[in-house]
């Protein structure tokens, strides 16, 4: 299933390599490294790169949809790309040009992630999740939250459980996870206005918490 998802979203898959991993100049250096290594038939380099690359291909094949929707999946392959880029840069004889390209790669990647250096006030309400979870459940209780494919809010609760997409917010789906031991359903009111007939445990401006305890 994962491979089929990747085949139908190849542009998004490729984008993870050039837009998220090393950005444009770094990615170009990585590609240059692959080309130079092929021309020079660097067998020692193949022995290092190929096994890791094969494992990574299996990894993204298994990840499928998650790979091209979440930037952090590419992180495990970034060291390989950096190695290839460094291999290419060594063939530039002028040290000042090497340093200039390294500087461009660094600046591009920092600029590409500059949004991660700022705290988003619009997301601050999620920090209340740990307290809400502590007030309404035990540390070992399983919960569900309508976070879609992003497990961020589940992490903030310090609980294990399920993150549900909008189409999974049905009585049938929720009853099924309740049978599996899910005790609470957290509804982020920013993401959904769907209401259920389960007992309400707590309501805030941002979250509606239902009890799913099976009698």
C-alpha cells in the first residue's frame, strides 16, 4: 500500500529530498557527488552508500503517505546526502569557493527552517493538553484525538493512543477503538465541529473531551 501511495505522489516524494533535506544548493552538490562517483567508479563509496540507500528505500516504501506528508522522515537520509555533497565539494580546488558554497548551503537551510525558530502563539493552546489529560485520565490510559496524521497533540498529552482523521470521526470508528481500550476522545474544536452522544468529561475553549469507557 505504501508503494502505491508513493507512485501516485512522486512530485511530493521528490520534494522531500530537494526542498526539505538539503534545499537547492545542497541537493545540487549531492547530485554532483553521485555523478562524479559514477564517472570515477568509486567502489568504496558504493559500499558505503548503497546498503544505506536500499534500507532507506524500503523505509519510505513502508511509510507511504506519511513520508511525503511529514518532513522528519527524510532526516535519517540527510547524513548520506551530506556525505555525497562533501565528496563533490572536495573536487573544487579553490578553498574560498568551497567555503562560499558551504556558506550558501548553510544559509539556505537555516532560512528554509526559520519558521521553527519562532514560537507560534496561535498554537500555544496545545500546551494545555498535558494538564487536561492529567485532570481527566490516568498516565496509562489510552486516548484518541482528532490530530489527523500529525501525532503532535498526542505527544503533548503524554499518553498513548490514536490520532484520527476527519473521516474517522464516526460512531463506528470510535466504538471500535473504545473496544480496544480507548478511554477518552479529545476533539480539537479548531479541526472539527462534529458532536457525539458520548458523556462529556470536560470542555474548554479549544477542546471537548468525551468518555469512551465501555461498561
